[in-house]
């Protein structure tokens, strides 16, 4: 009986007169595929039954009255069981292209990523992504030039390595291109079949310019003479210069502090996705209402997953750790200067953002000194609770 409901729901969703979003239309196609595949059907049914605590009568009664709920459950099941998502344009986001994923997505549009450097962007806008013929005729052990390289990983250690290699070779800044493609256009990356990342990497002969749907250019801050920057004095104490050195990547920043030539402390922080979902969520929403500029303008509405709670595009940075190891350097303002240096660097990289302490991520163990520093920041900058809004360079 449940599968009649499933089939009827998919058929109803695909009726010509029904006004569907691209995401709903994709989910309707997946419902039909699940209905027609015994293994997928068994997996989805077991997941649904577990969700309804084994009460098949309640499951049947609820889903027969709400076809939208069935589609929402399907989205949750795909994410939990196969790490498959569907974006607002109805395109698939995948982790690995295993048999289950192939059956679910068939040959529908999916998003993959090409990690490179910014110097190729003018050429890409005209010609798209093309095979490096020079590399194909002079292959190396790591790069055979088999095609245009694409991956399911939008960020992480491997993508960062690809971007670093490209910028070392050609200059520019790290860049990531989002590409719309289909399984029929892909082949397994022959260079990495023996590695774990090989399950997520592919080659294709060519990517047309119109298939490149988004660009993330991780632009390093450009400093003018006299601006605060790496190895620039934060202050002086008894004639000794206190300096900091900074490293940034697309999703993290670290700062080291030196007293003369001796390293005395440091801190690091990471991008926090969907900060409204963490322990400081109410403060995030409060600041979003007051300062909407901290949310990226993507040109698309906020993503609303099956739980019905919108996910924002808020730029947020959460401290992971901060320390001054030399106790004789406490209470000199060095710790606060270190935080402000990080705020300055990150603002130049991304623009207005929310700055959050470790406690927002549920961490404990923050020192009393760090708590005092953070309290000082909340008084000096726009804030709500422990969340600070960095709206301009400090």
C-alpha cells in the first residue's frame, strides 16, 4: 500500500499543470526511481519505518495525507544513506559516484568543482575549461593530462592542494569553479584510482563556458603602504616590538604573535557554516536583522531543508583556540590586539562578518583571560550576547 502512495505522489508531482520548483521536480523523478528499484525501495522503506518507530499504520496514514512530506523524507534519506543533496536549481550534489548514487541521479544535472588559480579566468570565460595539451604530451606521474579534472569536493585538504599547486605555477589567487555536468560526460580520473580521493575525482573532455555556474575566488588581501599586515608591529612594550604573522586559506585563518623574536602566543579560527544553528543562534538572528550586510548576497533565496528551518548565507568566523604562553605578557593588551588583527585580516578577505567565540560551538574550557578579552570586544564592537559583528576594519 505504501508503494502505491509513493508512486501516486511522484505521478502527482510530475503532472504538467503542477507548479513545481526545480528542486521538487528533481525529487519527484527520484521518487519514481526509488519506486522502480527494489534495492532502493527496501532501503527507503526501512529508513521510513525506523523514522516512525516501526508503526507502519502511522507511517501509511501520515504519508497518504501529505505528499510533500514524503518528498521531504526522501531528501533526508538521500543525505543520510548516500550523502546526496539537491540544490535550489534541482541539481545533485554528491560525495562519491557509487552504484546507489548512479541509480538515484541517473543522468540528471550534478555539480562538480574545478580547483585552479585566477589567472585562467579570462580564458575560461571565453573558451570554457579545456584539456592541457602540453601536459597530455608531457605527462607526469601525478598528472597525465587525461582531461579537465573535476571533483565532488568543494573544499578540504585535496582541493586546497590543487589550488596551491596552480598558484605556485601560474601566480594569481586560488579559485574554485562550480561546473554543471552529467555522469555520461565523466570518466574516472586515471591518475588517482589507487587513492582515496580517486572515488571523488573525474575527467571530462571539455567544460563549456555556460556550464560554469559559479566562481569562488579566494582573494588574498592587498595591503597599501602602512597598513597592518604580516610581521607588522601591533604595539611596543618596554621598547620591544610585538608583531604578528598571519596565514589565511579559504575557510580558516591563523595568527602567531611574537615578542621581539620569541613566539609567545597565537590563535586560529575557522569559517562557521550556518552559524544560526549553533549555541549562539538567537544572537546570530538578532545581528542579521540589525546588520543584513553580514549575509552574502547569492542572488538565490535561503536554503530551506526538510526541517523547515531556513539556512542563511551568513559570513561567520569561529575561534578554535587562542593563547598567550608567556604569563609575564598577560594584561598588556597583547591578547586583544591579536584578536583585532585577526578581525582586520578576515574583514579584508570577506567583508562584513560575524565573529564568534569557542563557546558558540559548544566548546568549554575558555580561560578567564580570554573571557575578559572577548567581553571587551563585545563592548567595543556591535554585538549580541557573545557574537560580535565586524562591519568595518577595526
